[in-house]
C-alpha cells in the first residue's frame, strides 16, 4: 500500500508484485475486491492502471482503509488470488 499526499489531494495505491490483474469493467478500467477491517468485511473499488500491477483506490475505499489503519486496526485485502494483511507500525 502506498499513500501519496500533496497540497490538494491524497491518493492510495495498491502495488501488486507478482502477476498483473485485469479489470472487471474494461470500459472504466475498474476492479472490485474484498477487504476486512478486523472481522468486518467490505467491498472496495480500484482503478487498474497500465500494466495491471498498480491499482488506484477510489476515494471511499481509501478513506475507509486509512481510517482503519489510523485507529490501529488490522486490514486484510483480497484481490483474486492475492491476500495481504496490513498492520499499522508506528
């Protein structure tokens, strides 16, 4: 997970290191995926960028994930065959 903040905006990316993914919706180049905050399960949306190994999270998903991490909760992301746990480190 990569967070980029500038004066106007905040963007959250997921970087996939092994195999690229394909968009569920080729017209909009988006993919839906599941993530868990603790034991609660949610659906997220991301834009698949060129090459399929970098995903830009939509605003709602970004906000939810960052709030979870800021409050010290464990975050688990599942995209196809990928599963990753993210734990906040101070």
